[in-house]
C-alpha cells in the first residue's frame, strides 16, 4: 500500500537538519553559519532556527569563535555499543522534553505490517497516558493517532485496514460509518492536526500530526483530560512545532 500525502513541515525540517549535520560532520575543525548556508543552500530564515534546535538537542555545538562542530548527543550515538538502544534512549529524552513543553502525554505511532503500533510514549503524574481499554490496533477509526496514520495511506490501504477491523462504537461520538470516515480522511489537510474529541474514551481528547520516516506512515500524538480541551489546539500546534527533533531521532 502506498502513502498518499506529501511530506509535511517536520519531514522537510528534518531533511534540512540532516543536511546541516552532514556538512558539520565533514568539517571537524568547525564550519561557520555563512559556510553552512552556502554549502546547504539554506537561507538564514531556515538555517538559524535549525541551528538553534540542533544546539538545544545537543547535535551541534558552537565554538567561541562562532563555528559549529558536532555535539555530544551525536557523538554518543556514533560511539554507542548498542546503537538501537542509544537511539531509543535519545528519542525518549526528546519525548520527555516535548511532554513537558506541551503539558500532555505524547506518543509516537507507526503503521507497521498493516497495524497501528505505539512504539514509544512519554507520560507522567501530571500528564497521564490514555487508559488503553481497547487495543489501539483495533480502533484506528476512533483515535487521533489512528486517523492520522490512515490518512497517510492511499484509498486501497484505508479500505484494506477497515475491512480487517470492525468500526465499533466506543462512545456516542465515535464514527462507525466507513463512508463518513473515508470522506473525512480524504478531506483532511496533511498539515492540520487530526483531532479526537472523546471518540475513543469519554473524558479524553487527543491530537496527532504526521511524521513520515523511511516511507513508513508515522505520527506524533498527545492526549489531554477533557477538562483541558480548551488547550487542545494550542497544544497540537506546539506538538507540530516540536515534531522535527522527534523525526530526526527516528531517521538518524
């Protein structure tokens, strides 16, 4: 099954960040922002916030004279005896920071072998995770992360998924019509967060934004208690802006 949507802003930002990192890595003695702009073709409006993010995440460091070199976080990943574990720990650190910035539990989900899979999440006492009382794999129609993943598939891929998973009514707000769901997925702009307003669980609202890595549909999602529903759209915007470091952790 094919992905149908164009890559979104986090994808392009991550690709640009990788170009910057590759350029910095080739210059062990350091490279200036002017040289980076010339070598990557990125203007200052794109390069400056990318360098700020890469410094914050520890992927690059700035020397006293202003040149950039590879940072401690990148060095740790490169020297790790267990690179997969190191990447997972790095991603968890990024998710923990994003959880605190958004003020909500956050989740990374991928569409693997025809199923919705939550691969990692960050929650805490003040930001509890959703109680998965129904397996997320069987209710993509009712969750923000599920709808985000389905929205990235082509029409046949969506049909195939729905043919294998009955659209059960979980709350009074759950969409159980495949025609209505497919219509909404078709009209959903890829750059706009997908919302779940108590469709999966009474008392919980969620949002998800797409992050496509390596040709596999993926998304970054958050959940909030319904009493914080007034924060949902702002939190979703913060989530979208914070998606680039998450995607970068997935593709490094």
